[in-house]
């Protein structure tokens, strides 16, 4: 029943995203309109894929670092992606894929650095060290980014900053295709790790006693969740709160079994971002809000409500 | 080949990286099914390290650790979890769980990554809950349990693994007398009726003496004595290991230790 409702909601969000927009498309022409075919449909699908990726990555990382406040950017990926994007603009790299590829490279660089730091002092990925390393790398990347911006006078940098706040205006069938080919592998790796993630919540040693190969699970989850997040950042900038709020809502509805939580977080994340992007496109049409602002405006109140529920429970 | 021999340590020595001295030096231990062995010793004497060695979580620098005759390091965590159920000293509760779901975690090593829980898994969970008198707790949240209830649930989780051996690390550390006795009685009954092997780390010298078939007494990583409680727990040995004067009195044919009063210098 819950699943049916969630799937219905997911489909409804896609229908909404296709039907609504700054220019009016009569219902009869939905299937023939080039606006729908070339703009709204790929954009809706991309929003859904990115939201799903962020929701799943967030839920997995929360289990990995045993902290319900973790989100996909906790480990410095947003800072790395921002640095990559701004560097690409400052260096005048041209081409439609220059910005996403540079952001992706920056995110992967941050991921590698945080991962390496997470191994300091032993062979294990210690959650506390990971979080500290993520914060440190993110802060460093942000400092370099700001330095680049202040040294440069390119007007495109404003665009880079707006892009970093998240936006799906770059959506095309090409980006949808890239994401549709790219995301299934890391998603499958995370689903395969769902049961050991349940055990990880008990701590490393209790999880080992119950049969989990803790090091391998941690490495896989870390790499898969980071790859998902890096791709999401590359095609749509830093869209906050989806990876934090959605796993939380799904945890209250579905409990903490990651076998059900991860698919629910994917559908929930996709739904939220498809709706948020629809709002971002239509709220102040013909201009657009960065979708990251919409998710934050929706996310922060929801988050405070959740926080209150927790502290009273 | 002794097929009743489940856990075996032969002359193991281990030192943690950067440590000044060995955590465990030349210790041997054999645990068979239908047998309860207690590990005794002061804080930091190497009890938990010895268990980690026995379970293949650490590799001995010297000596051998074997489980069912095969080197402990060669077992995968998954294979081992079907053989040995552990109640660790501490664990985290990062996300709230209901008791039945917590016990179901014990089935992990018997489930394939893609399939759901089978009827036999649910049956094993109910059986384990019943064995620990925890059926009534099944729908409660873990965070609402008392200390004694929580330990019952953790023992049930270990039993849901359907293991041949149980390992308990200070299982009664924060329990009152009744819950402490219940836990030891329960473990002893499992050893006698189900022929499980049990290894219990404890600071309760007197309970170890009454419930264990054998005790291994450790001091500074070395085995000071190993054998029946009566043979090991003599006044001289206990006073030397724990560095406190005691009297030893027999009760039910088992030695019982009474710490004596002594003014501090």
C-alpha cells in the first residue's frame, strides 16, 4: 500500500513536470509538442534520476558514517565539484561538457582525497575521520574556489555560482542518456550492500561477528555513493537537502532496513526533485529559481519539524 | 581429529602495532561443544584480545588459532557467523530498531544478498526469542528495554545465528543479581541441552567458578592457570593476579572468593 502510494506519487510528479511550465501547452498537444519532447520530458527525467541518486546516496552514507545527519555532500564532494567548475570557467574551457566534466573531476578528486585521509591511522574507514576529512577538504576547496573568483573578472563566474546552487536547465536527452547508463551500476552496488548496511549500524566489530565483511562493504558503499553524488553534481550542480530530507522521511515511513529504505529513498528523492524543479521553473516564470534554493526552502522547514519530533520522542 | 573441538588456540602471541609489550603471550585454549569456559583476569590482561585472536579478527604473531581444525584467518566472516554467535561487550544503536528486527540481524550470514527472509529465518528468530524468554519483547523498540532485557535480546540474536559456539564478552557487566543469574543459568542450559560450546569473559570470579567447566586465568597477557575452577582459583593465585587479599571458601563444591578488607596506604 505504501509502495503503491509512493509509485503513484512518483508518476504524478513526472506528469506534473511534463504538463506544467512557463509556456502553456494544451493537453491535446502534449505528445506532439517539441517543448515537451525536447525540453520538459528530458528535464523531468533528469530531475528524477538526480533526485533518486541523491536520495539513495544520502541514505547509504548515513548508514556508513552511522550518523543520521549525513548527506551526500558531507564528504567534501560539493566543494570539489565547485572548484572544478569554477576552474573550468576561469581557464575558459569551452564545449557543452566542459563544465560538467570539470565538476565531476573535482568531485572525484575530493572523494579520493577524503578517502585517503579516511584511511589514516589504520586500514579502516573510520566514520569520524571521514567526516572530519570531508569537512576539511570541502573547506579547502571552497577557499581555493573563492580565491579563483576574486582573482578573476570573468562575468561567467556569476553563472558558475548560480550553476553551483543547482539547476537542471542544462538537461537534454544526452545528459539523461549519460545518467541512465551511468547510475544503474553504483545503485546496484548500494542495493547489494543493503543488508550489511543494517549490520554496520551496530558498529564495526558487532557487524563482523554477524558475518559482514566490514571493510569491503564500507569501501564499496563509499565509492558507489560518491560516484552517484559526483555525477549528480556534474549534471545539475549542488542540490542540497534532497539527500538529507528524503532518507529521513523514508526512515520514518519504512524503518531502517536498507533493503526497503534504499529503493524508497530513490523514488522519494526523484519525486521531490521533479516537483521542486517544476516549482523552480514556474514560480517566477519566465525566470528560473535555482532548484537548490527551492529544495532548501522546502527542506529547512521539514527538517526543523523532524528535528522537533526527534528531540521530543 | 577431534570433531568436538570448536575453538582452539595453540601458543598464540600478539602485540598491537606500536604497543610496548605483547597483549597476549603464549596462550593456549581449547573449547569443545557441551563445555563452558570462563576467561578471567584483571582489566587489560588480554581477555578480549584473546577472543579476537580466537575469532580470526586478529592474526597471532606466533602460534595458531583454529576453528573446527581450520586456521581462523581462512574463514570468511560469513562462514564464521554461522558457527559462532558473539554477544560483544558494546555496540551502537545508530538507528532505532524493534526487537524482532534486531534479532533478525542474526540471520544475515544465512541469507543471500538478493533474497528476502524465508520462513525458516522467521522460525529461527521466534525460536531464539523463546529460548531467551524474550517473545513478549518482540515488538518493543530496543531503546525502551532495560539492561537485563537488552542482554536477553542480544543473546537471542546470537542464537538466531544457529551457532555451535557462543562467545560472551562481559555479558552481565551492568545487570542486577537476578538478571545476572538468569543469564548465566540460560547460557549453562544451552551448553547442557543444546551442546553448544560457550566462552564467557567475566569479572565475576564466583559465578565463573560456579557455572564454568574450566577457567582460564590471565594476567598481563599470560595464562596463570587453566583447568577446573577448584584447581585454578586458589587463594595464592587469585591474590597474586588481582593484587588484593582474598579468602576462598567452598560452596556447592566450587571455590568462592571473598575479597578481604584492607586499609589503603
